[in-house]
C-alpha cells in the first residue's frame, strides 16, 4: 500500500462501519449460497466467515484502541430480528455500539419496522441500498433505478423525522445529484454518504465529476461522509497511491469535521489486515492536525452516531 505511517502508540478509534453476524442466529443468503452480485463486487468471498463476533473483531483490531463502533445490518433475511439480535449483543459489550438497521422506504410495514427499531435503544440510524449501475446489471442493488426521484419514496423517507434516526443511502457516484435533492429536501434528517460517494469512473475525468458532486453535497450541513470499503471501489489489491488522491479530495471538500473512517470489517479483511488498513488511514490523515486526526478517527463518528450517549448508558448499566 505504499509508505505507511507508524505510530508510537495505539490510535484510539470509533469504527464508523463494521459488521458482526452469526449464520446460526440470522439467515444471510449470500453466506449460505454464492450470490452473483456479491461475487461481482468482491470476487471470491468464500473466505468470509459464516460467524463473526465481537471477540473476533477485537483480535483483528489489536493494532488500535477501539473506543466504540457502529454496527451495520448485514442483509439478513429478517432485518428486525437481526437488529434485535444486535441489540442483545450491544447490551453485553464492554464498549458502546451504535446500530444501523435496514429499511425499504416503500415497504408497506415501514412504520412497524421503524417502531421495532425504536424499541432497541442503540439504533441511531437506518440505511437503504440504492446503488444502481446503468451499465452493469450485477451492480444494481435497488429495486428500481429511479427511487431517489420517486415522490412517494421521498415522502416516506420523511418519516425518519418522527423517529430521530439518521439515514445512510448507499448510492454510486452517478446518482449523487439525485441524492443531493433528497438531502436538501430533508434538512432535519442527518445523512451519511457511504463509501465516500462510491465513485465508479476512476479516471481523472471521473474524479473531477465526482468532486463537483461532492462539493454540492458539502453545502448540506446535515450530511457527513464516510471513508470505508476501499476494496469495493478499487478492488482487493487496492493501493495507497491510487486511493489517497480521492481521500484527500474528501478532506478538502467536506473537511475533517464531517469525515469519518470505517473499517468495513470483516469484508475488508478479504483485501488485507486490519493493521495495514489503519496504517493506510494514518498515512492518508497525516497532513491533518492532531485534533483533526482525532476527529476523523474517533470524534466525528462518536458524535454523529450518538456513541457518547451510549457510552453514558453503558457506565450507568455497569455501575
């Protein structure tokens, strides 16, 4: 990955994007059978474990000090049960864990699902997979290509105001203008821009268009951006030299006050070690001040996903 920064002491982090799962507790079809879309995204993912829990993560993350983390749903066959499982897991962890549950804003029982999520105190956000690559049918994660423009879909997204949940809409870079309109329409809702806007066209012209779209999104004070899943953008053999210019653009456009690092673990483990990933992140962030580095590695995710409030609840529970 190029020349990496070596720290004299462990970096304290709040991991803005991670997954725990147990195939015996929740069914994940892509773990039970080869999924062509998942395979198109990651290649051979047979080494991905069928069960991955907190102790596994902490062993992998031994090179850093994990102060908190954000758990994202993992495409379970039963999203409500999966979130309830995650809540039970969070209740027994020594560090705070925020929960992000799966939604489909057009499903008939949307409010029933949101109510169920509200009963789980660590749920602070929801997400929907909306990536749609016009040129590749295996990179179409949404039901339709026009959902971001659908008036009924937009109206139902507005229900999040009632529940005080933040929202992550996973889209590809050509969809960023439509995402902008959604974020502008809902200034009371906080939006996380996943996979740093998931660029598809990786040449210089594509980077400039992606940057222009990010500049427009950065004008929305209710939006933050997450740097994670590098392997989904540049492939399993991604390198620091190819990723760093894009990350520096994110810092330039959104600033270190609205940018956060996530591991995307254990999926990112298919591409390399946790230690090498965070060494790359350290190098990417090396031009920032110490306070700014703390923001992108820990503070922003802690504040955005309510980790500090969950930490207080954890202290009260253990006292």
